[in-house]
C-alpha cells in the first residue's frame, strides 16, 4: 500500500504558505504573451510612458522567444505561432528598446514572412492592427452595429451572443463602424511584414455570409425610424452598454481584451485620452498585473475566487477542518463575494434572484456555474449564518440549467447555430455558450455529493441524459474549459458517479477503459493543447501533474479497490510533486482553441491534493 501522507502534508503546507492576508489565493492566471504585448502597444499609443512596466513586459516577451525567432502558445506547438509572433514583434518594436535590425527581430520577421505574413493573423489581432494604423479596416464590419437594436424575439439579436461575445464585440463593432485609427510619432512601420500587396477583404468571405448580413439588414429595416437615426441610436446603445458594465476598478467586465477595445472605442467616440473613464480603465488593467519569475505579466483577469474556492474545498477534502483558521478565512472571503446584482444572465433567466459567484475578485455582475459550484463545495461544511448564501447559490445554480439538460459557463440557452454563418474567426468559442461536459459533470458532482437534491429529480435525470448523449465514441468527453478530453472525462465521470450511475454502466466502463489506454509508461497522463483544435485526443508524449491528477481522480471515483493503473498513477504523483519543468508550466485550461490557453499556477497543488486525498479516504482508511 502506498502511503500518501507525506505528499498530502507537503501540498497542504505549500497552500498554507501561499494564502494571502485577505484569505484568498492569488496564484497567477497566465495566458501567454498577448496581453503583455497589447499593454505595451496601449501605453505607447496613449503616450503613457510607464518605462518600468514597458521594459519589464518587453523583457518577458523576449525571454520567451524560440531559437527560430518565433513565439509559441504552448511547448509542443511545432515551429511557432504566427499571430503570437506578430504581436510580440510589434510590441518589442513599439517599446522603443529594440530596433528592426536586432538579430532577434530579424529572425521573427523571417518566421512571419515564411508563414504568409501579417495578413494571416487572427481576427482579434487584425482589429488591433487596424485601430493602431498598421492595417486598413475592411470595407464591411464583421457585424453591423444596428444588431444591438434588434428585439429579443428576432432569431438573432444582441443577447443571442454569449456574454464574452458581447463584451468583446460591442467595442469592436463601434471601432469597425468608425474605421478608427490612432497612430503616434513612435508607431513602428510594419509594412515589411506583408507578403502580398493586394489584401482581400478577409472578414467577408462568402455569399453565404452576405446572405446572412441581408437577413440582419431585413430585421433592421423592420425597426421604426430613419436609417441615420437608427445608426446613431445603435452607437449610443453600444456606448451605454459598455459604460453600464464597468467594474469598480474601471475594467469592462474585468476582462483585459474587452477593456483594451473599450478604451479605443471611447476614443473613437470623442473621449479624450485623459478622460477619467479611460485613465481608470488603464489603471484597472494595470492593477491585474502579476509577477512571474521576476517579470511582469498582464493577467487577462484575476483568478482569486476560482483559486480560493478550489483550494478551500481541496484542503477540506484532505482533512483540514472547516473550523481551521485557514478555511474560515478563505470561506469568509468567498461569502463576501457572492453576487447580489443582476447581470446579463437575467435576460434568459428572468425568474431567479442573484446568488452566484464570479471568477475574479473584481467581478460583481458576471457569475458563472463553475465558480458557483466550486465555492459552494468549499462552504458546504460550514455551520452557522451562511444558510441564506447557500440557498441563494443553490437556487441560482438550478435555475441556470439549459433546456437541453446541460449547464453552460455563464448564461442559459445561449447556443444559436446561426452564428456559424458569421465571418468571425472561432465564432463557436467567442459567440456561443453551450452546455459542456466539464461544467455539467462538475455540477452533477456537486449536487450529488453536497446537496439533498434527490437523484431521481428531473434536473439530475436530464443532466445525466445530456452527458450520456454527448460521450465521444472512444469513451471520453470533450472538456470546453480545460485540456481537454481528460478534463471533460474527469468532470463527466465524477459527476455521473456522484448521482448514482453504476460503475458497471457502459458509459462509465467506456470512459475508464479509455483512460487506461492513454496512461503513459511512467504511470502519469498528459494531453496536448492540440486536442481542442484537432477535435480529438492528442497525447502530450510526457506526463503532467494536473492531467495525471484528473485521470486518477476519475478512476478512484469508480473503483472499488486500487487498480494497477491507480497505483502507478499515485506513484507518479508522489515522485513528482516538487518537479519544476516545462510540463508543470504547460497550459491546463483554454478559452479559445488554437488561440487562448491558460496556465493556472494553482493547479499543480490543487488537483494532486484532491487525487491523493480521495485515494487516502477510499483506500487507506
């Protein structure tokens, strides 16, 4: 029998050491180099000469360059990523600390040209390059601004988008409409990065798209008013939407990208760069800075609530009592951040009161299902005066179940297929918020293990059916917010087991057989970020602490005794807890397949602790 005590004790000690004075854990939410590059570009464009920050960000970007001159989104991303390389090259030039003739920038330029040049970058980068004067705006905007006026009963309308889509597209539609550009005396010249001199209008790609635009235009024509008045009203409504969703620290929805775009959108509407709304927004995204290995990183948002809820729960699973000062402090932090405001979620769910939790310490209007169940797990062992908070959280959670039986991340029934016709790159990630296996499974796991919702309740039965119907042929599930099939399978299986689905059920057997077949020779598991963009499991060819913990926790949840695979996995974890290499820094989450990956610094502690704690409780006591 493997003794896991030393591993559990070490992990608990690490987490205890890292708790902040306010009770939270502030481990970085690291999302690559885009936000660092965009911060340099923003500060230089606004002529805010914060040299310490600019120099630090430039040093961090340069430290990540590959030998061939490119930058990558993840370790095994073949020879490099064109979009990341263009963004990094641009930021280094704009910083003023590096010149075109620098050997490192010359190598980057060579890579960019070999991959088709600047005209092949992603849509978001196209927007940034257009508004800073490096590209021309296309003749047609990706969406007419008047879409914001369409009524809720129109087949496609502003609230058909996911909340993440609305946050980013609102300022983007204003900018595209205004064809806004802002250059400075320090703006670099990127014309040497073009391969072709004839640039097609890449945002309008087919007759199918034009037909779809005609469909929207017909809807706009049904609105009462003259076209010019409707246009002006749409601009005003878009501006009001942004201003009404600014958080206390000045950020728009607490997201870096939407705040960056909002700043430029407000400038396009006549705001001065010294306007308090803009200076507060800049300071707000500055306040989300983290330090990693001695260099600054601009976080996309903060992950304080997510970190704290997961850690509070994991520590209690490992035997730390709810009365322990560390847990009491963490849970009070969480209780103080329960939402009491209505957010956009109420549009599709008008009969519920607020009661969820959001991801960051800044977030007060955008709760999500995952943070709500994670927080409620941490609070579940508390006694005393938190019953009202508990009830509000449970009621909001149950009210957010989609009609198809699953749960999405942020909103209810926001998964129209019409967006497939839009000329927006990765629209399925930006514009829709569908039910997904990871969140549906984690919600079932919470309801089954921590509440008295009967297992035969219609809510449970519908969710189980959704999961079973969405299992992949190989036995896995696709995980929307993690990497990727291991994550989705962990969420689905632990959820099904918690609500009484038998270990011998075909869906469980297929899933566990699949996990056994992908275990590495060293006992661990590892999955590549390529899984999400390829749409099938892709091995990392190396084991990873977090992926191993997810796979182990899955097998432990449906095993009556420690199988050879479980023993090998536990041995891998125990022997590698303190490892520091590229696998520990590998992304654990994703926001957009092939474009946006997340390295949660907390996961290397949280999920091994959960797996070891569950192993100990089930097989060592």
